[in-house]
C-alpha cells in the first residue's frame, strides 16, 4: 500500500497546489516561467500516476477486504459512470450548456466516477484510490467555483447541438471503455 499511497500523495498533491497555495503557484509560474512550471507539474504528475498504477496493481495481488459489496452495486456503478463520462467530455468539447452550467464538469465527473467505484469495490486499495480522488475532486470543484465567483467568471453559453455532441461522444467513450478497455487495462469486466 505504501507505493499506492505515495503515488496518491504526489499526484493529488500536485493537483491540489491551486487549492491550498494558489498565490505560491502564481509566484512560481512568474519565477520559473509557464513552460518550466508545466514541465515540472507534468513530470511529477506522471511519476505520481505511475506509482498509483503500480501500487494499485500490487494492492490487488494481496487484497485487504473491508467489505463485500452486493452484486447490484456493480450495475449501479456502470450506470453512474455514464454521466461521469459525459461530464468529462463536457470539460473539453466546446459549445455545451453543460459546461456553461457547471463550469468545471471534469471535477464533477471525477466525483461521480469515484463514488461509483467506492460503492462497488470493498478492498482497502480501492478505498484509498477512489476515496482520495473523491476528496480531491470535491475540494478542487469547490475551490474552482470559489475562484469563478471571485473573478465573476461567466462561461460561454452553449446550445442543444453542443449538448447533443457532448452526450453522444460521452456515451461512445463510455461504451468503448466499459465494453472493452476496462477489462484490458484494469482486468475487470464491468458487465460480467
């Protein structure tokens, strides 16, 4: 679990700098330059992510079972990940009212994804992984919305066509990941 925890601390720590030390972050960007800051940020994020993947894999070889979730929670998780994918797509595909209404749909999507996986997995490694991402995404979403209010940020209004594009891409991405990639990358078939 040590490697998983170290990876989570590095990855979530790097992604939390703006939450806990936004002024320090701004001064470092001014001092180092945006490209050097992004390079260091990306390198630390990649190291953290690599440690998370490695540590989570190790946690599955000798699992510590905290609880045994009922079978129906797997089905609930599959359903909950649909809006998580749609929200993730809404963060990057312009022109949707979803982005305009939520402001930071990726963080909300991570929240839904983490909740879905906490409900359907009962091992300690799962609780650490998905619990850490849940805490981070809630804090990051709240901090981002607070910054938006302070800056009087208004997101560009979207339209129905933009919403339809986001939903279709989100559903296709969810279908591809849940139907094929999840088993290949994670080793778990969500629908079996």
